[in-house]
């Protein structure tokens, strides 16, 4: 069963399940304010692995970061960071990194500079940006990108390796990964940190290097890959509402953020949940 063929009469413990486009599923609370605690984690995990993204809407939200952490731990081992389990994604008055800014964030995968790569990202929307303020989170389904690619484009992408370096606090590191690689289970996916457009302001821009093909082919590589990743058949852009919870498959998807109006009330929380067993980051360059 795929998202596009999901029976809209399906239910999860009495809560209706419907398809998102172009991928993912949405679970709506059967009654306003129903609690998330009653949802079966095994059923949610199956939905997330099959459809790559699950939106939970209309449920009672988590009162604080501790409650989100407690619920997320039911999914598996939490990937801990120096700041703890929960990243508070909110604009800072004087941001020291792009994640605390209001500008566009290119597509990437989480954990590229970590010892282990999380299987799931769990997002909670504490406060959504205002109507027309932007700030959607974007997700690209890379298995579908490869499935639909022209053979000559996929052949080009498969020849390229990306080297990514950052030297900023919790996100410092270096990794080297083929652009087309495999995820646990052996399915082919794309690992790519999308370059920032020339002239675009971006705090702590990583150092990106792409090799494997002659330099004159790199513009075609980036052009065709970016077009495929942003193709409406492959890209889902989530417009946040207060209380939304989104679970995303970090093994398969790339994600980013649209710019939003500065000082709008956009506030998300994010937790990483490791796979079982945890996925060791073989792309990490250890020094």
C-alpha cells in the first residue's frame, strides 16, 4: 500500500488515517484534543516506515519538552546531543547558526556529522508562524527521486561523492558520502546537502565539495538533482499548525526549511530517535 492508494477509511485506534500528497499519511484525532498517549507506537512506527512521514493533527499537544521526550522514548533510543534530547527550533535575536535564523535552509539529512544517524525525527509545533509568514518544513522522498529519474541522470548522480565540513559547536565535523547510497534494508537513497545559492545569506555555511566527475559536469549534476528533489512528485512542504506532531523517516528523506517572516511566532521542537540497532555513521571522517 502506498500513500496515494491509502484507503481513506483506514483508522488507527479509531482515529482516521488519510493520504498526504505526494507521500506520507495524516492521522486526525477522532475527537478534538484526544491524547497522543493512547496511539499505538507499533502502528505509528509501521506507518512511518511504510509512508516515510506521519502527521498527527488535532491531538492534545505535549505540555513541555520533557513530555515530548517521554513520548519519543517509546519509539526507541533517543539520540542525545550536548544540549540534551530536544532541540528548540525558534528564531534567536542574534542567531549564531542558520537553524536559529529565519532564512531558507537547503535540503540535507540529520546526523551527517554524528557517530550515529537517527532513523526518525519527531517534530512538535509549539507555535506556528502566522498565515502568510512562510516557514514550511520541506521533505524530499529520495527513493521516489531515484525511481523516477531518467537513466542518464541517475548514472551521473551515482558517480558523485560529496564531502561536507562544518566547524560550528554541536554540528562540527566532516563526512564523505556517495550521493546515491543505501539505507538499512538495502534500498537506494540519496544523501546530499544542497548547496546554498550564490549571494544567499546563510549563517555558518558548510564547506561542500563534490567529486567523481569532471568539473564541467558538476553544474549539470546539481541542476538535475535539485530539479528532481524539488519536483512536486517528490517534495512535501508541511505548513505547520499549533500542536502538529510530524514523524519523518530520516533514513530516506532529505529535509529543509522555507524562509519565514522574522519575529513570527514559529517554534518547533525536534527529537531524534535511533534505529534498532542504531545506524553507525560510516560516512563520518574520524580524526
